[in-house]
C-alpha cells in the first residue's frame, strides 16, 4: 500500500525528505509515533515540519509544527 502525501507549499527538500520517510513507512520500518490523545500517527520531518495521518497511515499531510500542535489539541 502506498501512502499519499499532501500539504502546503514548502521547499522541495522538505518534500523530498518527507517522501523518503514515507517510503520507509511503506517498507514497514517504524519511523512514526502516535499522539496520546487521539492516536494519530506522526513523523518528524525536521524541527519545523511534521507528517500527520489521521487515518492510520493511508494519507499523510505535511504540516508545520504550529499546525500540528493545533490539530493534536482539537
């Protein structure tokens, strides 16, 4: 199963790193963590960018750390 990636405009290097991390996820490597409140999956791409999945890894959204914090606290 190949995960889908979407998100806001960002540097192509950020998307390249996010894609590489998703390939690792697709290969079965545990590169993700779970949020405590909702159990969402997330992957830290850089200190400022996160990948967030609310549907157990079927689709991923590239978000800033500020947006990530807002989504997790909903």
